C-alpha cells in the first residue's frame, strides 16, 4: 500500500529546483487515514503520522506490516510553500497482481503534496501477501510528467 505524509499547510504554490533524499530505510508510523488511490496496486494509500526511522537500509524484508521508504527535502522557492508531486513506484517483474481485481500493475502512481524546505516522507507498507514481490522496488518523485526529481531503489527480499 502506498503511503504518503501530506503537508498542505501552505496555500502558496512553490517551485522546486531539486529534491534531496535525506534517509531511506525501514520505518514505524501511525496510520491516521486511508484514501482511495486508483493508480496504485491496492487502490488505496495510508496517510501517516509519527513516522520514525527504525533502520537505515535499502534491503527490505518482505513481511506483513513492514513500512519502508524515504525522507526527502524539496529544494526551491519559497520556503514553506506547498508543491504538488507525482509519486511513482516501479514494482519488480512480474508486477503486483491484486487477487480482488485480477489487475497486474508494474507501477503505481498518485499525486501528493510536499513542503519546500521541509522534511517529507514517502513510503510503502506491506499489508497483503500478494504485494511482497521480491526484487528491486524504485520510488520516484516527479514534478509533473516530464521531470524526475528523485529516485530511490530498495531491494525487497524474502526473510
């Protein structure tokens, strides 16, 4: 399930020059809400709070309940402005097959908001057996459809 911490406090529109990945690994987090996200394998995403790094790593065990992801900082102007990003998850082959819908997805995407100059979180949590496909998972953040701002790869492994 795709998860994102939304930061929509500022009504300003900002401009992003780049995104710095601050850390990547396994996290602990509280789920505050669940939203529909039709572009993802599960069709929903969790809105999180109290996100805490547990292990700084890109090697992720495929286990129910494991949260993994990255903290990142959008660099641009003005500081504190809310910016809209496209979050993309590239799933390893053969993709994720949702048994409820029969759909196979090789990537998931949705829109999220981040705050310029602030630390933001982007991640995923394994909630179903069918999601835990071993291989390279890549999280990307895009400014629209043309400019990739950040990319972070994770190796999901069977425990």
